[in-house]
C-alpha cells in the first residue's frame, strides 16, 4: 500500500518501484478521476416563490468543501453560479445549504453541483411555486354597516408581509385594493387586520388576498349587516 497525495484536480501519474538492491520496475501509469457529486433531493421541494434570497438544503453524496452550484432556467440556459460562504453554507459530504434567488414568479430550475476537483453532478430539476394564501374566516363575520373605515380581522394561512387585498362587490366587480400599513395591519402567517370601507348600506362583498410572490387566495365572500339600534330606557317611565 502506498500512501500518496495526488492533488486536488484530475490528472495522469506514473510510478516506478525501486527495491533496496537497486532493482527498478518499469513505469506504471494511471489517472485520477474527479469525484462526481450526486444530488438526491432538496428541501423544501417545491421551493416557495420568494422575491429575495432564501435557504434551500441540498442532499446527496460526495460533496466537497468549496463546491459551486451552476443554476439553470426552464430552457436549460445557465443563469448563474453560486459560490463562496455567502451562497454555499454548511457543507458536509452528504448535504449543504445554498442561498439562492429564484425570482418573483413560479418557474422550473435546474442545479448542477461542481466539486473543486472538477467532478460534476447530473442536473437536478425542481420547481418554484407560489404559496397561495387562504382565507377561512373574518371577524366580525358580518361586519356592521358603518359609513366610514372599520377594522376587520382576516384569518387563514400563508399570509406574507406586504400582502394586498382585492375587494369585489356583489356583482363580482373589483372595486378597490387594500395595501400598505394604513390598510393592512398586524400581518402574521395566519391572520391580519384590514382597514376597509364597506359603504353606508348593507351588501355582499368578496376579498382575495394576494401575496408579494403572486400567490392569490380563492375569493371569500361575506355580507355586511345593518347597525341595529337598541333601546335602553324611556323617560318618563312609567
């Protein structure tokens, strides 16, 4: 067994064995080969559409420190290379994290992992999809008629900061869009408050929540109710 260092890139080498008595072998030549990485999966998959960098874990085998990742679009055109500690993190032989920007709309992509020794993986393809928000309820469920703005809580899932709300009348016509901190408040993944004007008479309305990544909810319909007066006393009584 010889313990030998053959460098960090593929190449061709030769060895000659020399005995203590001076006997020497003829030269034996051989080549080293790149260690091809493989990509078996990514997490999450599909990747959510997010108009900024996001972390995606890559799983597989034969990953080496200082690897790079070539990124391809749906047409097979190379659109960039990820490299360095800002874009390739936590590398182990079986996984690493890539910090990647996939744009603001859904699409298909491919990645090829390239090791420092020249080994390259087969292309792994995946999709980026919009996480559609959904509306399950509002609070109050039947907002009172108020001839002015009022706060209505919206409950559901997959709400993102910067969302907007399209508002529709009973005929299905879009009558406005709520946006910004003055009209959309206290956003969490499962709820937010919309500040909305619903007119001075009872009616039926619909809302559709639109995330910054383009994901859109189904239309949620509700009705407003008249503000019922209450009588607490009369004077004189009796």
